[in-house]
């Protein structure tokens, strides 16, 4: 009997997999903090003998090489990938024996990258599963534009053909285990569900229900921006990242925190946006651990800027540090724990207001009021507040001068992104109000003219909670 165990990384929207037969195990697409994988293997009483990469990842730094070295496993990477470390090269249709019971066949499935491989797992003469990485996802596929516009057209068509190859070569009952699609920006669209089979994908996945041209048109129309830090992931993974250092950073006192802020470094408060708005260290930024902390911090930060972490507990700092190593921010500059009163050196904490869309409606028409919408372009196109200024969250740091003078009411779809931007603006001296509310309420209040039946209505719109 084969057991497949997922290791969730919800902050990045990815999964790692450990599959075992009770004795030996294989791992697919391990995250940088691979101690979660070794702990899972130890709990199952199995030995990891093979570590597989489906592709050179764009959204995280892999732990595959370091894991393989630590446990003495083979590290299998496409022979056509240009990497600077020794690995076991694998090619299309190659079969790898894993222990006495498991056989893995590599299937070239380009689309997310040119050299992408899926891995079909067979045991006892039966096709058990296929690990599809960034190829066939639940109800969708991986996005084809991460290597740049010169590659997008070739890759999107290759992605359609790859999905069809998997559907044609594997039985309907084969379980599908993708790496991306659980909130990752590597997914072309939001994936549907948490489990699936080849047969289910044949019935529901646009790549398998639509013709090539319809699929291409629909997928390309749905693509939006992806995090800026992706540019650094491919080179890091091709270079062979080592074991992460998760030891605690040095502790900074209030004077050091102030020096770091004044030097232009990032001092990041990990508390939720409610606590931060109520009182915080002047000049600090807010990326709460309760949301997509690492995605948005990695997206907005000028790469290489030192980061100091402020958490209520050492455990909060450790959690943030673990998330940061996954995208290659390996060592925080410093840390501090407690609350604002511990970080300000006797100065009173600063604060700003939070509000609802009802409060915003009541305030509209007042003097010096600016409504700043920080949602993505596609969200904005579906419905928006007339007269609002639109700057997607990831563009805000470079477009600060475009925000008009006055009191800035910042909103997104659920409050998290608005909190991030409100903190950023407040640190730069702007008078802000963070709208911490669901955009559904803006629709209900009539703040956004909307025609029933178009994408973006309550009935048709995909829920976005950030």
C-alpha cells in the first residue's frame, strides 16, 4: 500500500509530497525548510531515498538539494536544466525504481517552464498517482508567463498539450498531486478543490474541456501581476541553495530599532492589522502573520533591504523567519518581542484609524478625502468606487507621488492589503484610514455601480479575502 502525505505551505499556496510504502519514501518539490519533511518521514518510520524536482521553481527556494544531501538520497532534476550542482539527471519517459515496490516515470510536461517534468507513480502494477508540479492543477494549470513575454505563447500552448498528454497516458483513477494551486501566484487561475483525479480533471479542467485556442485565450486573459521576488528564485534554485539557518536573530533594543528605521531598513511588525493600527512603533511596517505575510513582504521590499522582525512572542518571530527563508531572505537583521511599549523607548506609540465601507460612504464628499484602491487590476475591472485612485499594492512603493494630498482611505477586498499599505503610507507621514471590511459590503451599500450578471457580482465573483 502506498501512502501519499502532503506538506502544506499555505503562506505560498504550495504543497510538498512524501510518498512511501512503509519502508522507503520519495519526496516531491520540498520547500526550503525541509525539516518538516524529515519529521514526517521519521513519524512514519520510513527512509527517504529519492527527492524529485518537477521544475526549477519560481515562487520559492527549494530545499531539495540540502534535503537529499542530509539523508543521502538521490536528487533528481531534469537533465536539461542548467544547474551548478551535481544531481541525478532524469529525462522524459525514464523510469526510476524506488525501493522494491514503487516505480516513477518522468513525463515531460512543458508549459510552466520549458523543462517541466511530472512524475507518475506506479506500485503493484497499478498507476497510483501523478505529481504534476506546475502543470495540471485542480481545475486549472500553471501560468506560462513567468519566464518572460518571449516565452509565453510557446509555453501556454505547450501547457495545453501537456495536460492532454497526462490525460491520455494515465488512467482516470490516477490521483493528481500538484505543487501549485492552493493560493500560489504560479497558478494561472484559482484552483478548485483540494483533491482530484485524472478522470475528474477531464470533466472539469478547462485545459481538457476546451480547444487549444479557447484555452489559450481564456488563460492569457486571466493573467495578472506576480510577485517581484520571483525574479530571484530561479537563479537561487539553479545555484543550489544550502540548508537554511533558522536560529534566532540578535535582539534589538529601542535605540537600535530607531537607528534601523532611520537608516531606511525595514522594521516589520508581525501583529495583526487591528493591533498595529491601535498602536505601533513609528516608522515600522505591518505584515501580519494572519495573512499572506511572506508573499506581500517579498513582493514589496527592495530586494536586499535588511529586515528586523517585531513579534509578540519569540514563536511569532520564528514563524516569520521560517516563512522568509522559503523565498531566500535568510537572516533577519534583528528581532524584538513584546509590544509597542517595549519597542518605543518611552515614546508613546503612534496609531491610525480603521473603518468600514459604511464609514467611508458617510465620509464621501468631505474635503481632502482620497480613496485609494490597492486591489489587482482584474479585481478593479469587475467593480470599483467611482473617483477612487487605483494603485495595485505591489506598485504603491514606486508610485507614492501619485497619491493626492489629503486623508487617504485605503481599501482592498478584505482588509489585509489595505492594512499593509496604510502602514506603509503612515510610516511616510501620510494621514491614513485603513478600511478593514469586505468589499461585498461596498457593493451592498451601492458604492460601486455594477450590472448584475457580469463577472464581479456577488453570485459570480470568486471570493478574495485579502
